[in-house]
C-alpha cells in the first residue's frame, strides 16, 4: 500500500501541476523550462497523472502487472518532473521524491505485490 499511496500522491501532484499550468500560467516561470512551453508540459503532466492514478489503483489491488507498470510510470514521472523543474522547483522536487519512493518500494518489495 506504501507504493500505491505514494504513486497516487505523485499522480495528484502531477494532476494539480498540469491543471494549474494550463489555467494559471503566471504562477510558473516559463523561461525555466528546458524546451517547449507550459501548455505542452501541462498536457504531458495530465497524461502522466492519469496513468499514475490508474497504476496506483492496480498496485492497491495487488496486480502483478501493476508493479512493472509502476516502475515505468515512476521513471517517466521522475524524468518529466526533472525536465519541468525550472518552472516550479518546489513542486517538482516533491513529485520527484514521491516517484523515487515508489521506485524504491516496488523494486525492494516487489514480491509483496504478487497475489497469493
């Protein structure tokens, strides 16, 4: 449940980041992005959030494929938040830590996610 909870938190953080970047661009430093603009990163963040939230449910249900998907989604989350770091460093740092904790949980305790 640890990994599912933190993946849900990371998904919620990305969801809020994505909606806010689309609606209230003045809260972000768009010049800090490595490439593209806030609108593009907002949609990318919303897509990642959706997949993270679905994967969190799969982990909560202890579906084995959820662990593999969680590893992939967490790596994508870390990468995306690293690339968005310049726009809002504090928020990206929190999301990176949540994704890193998910990676640690599913790799160190992956056998706990297999149904008996």
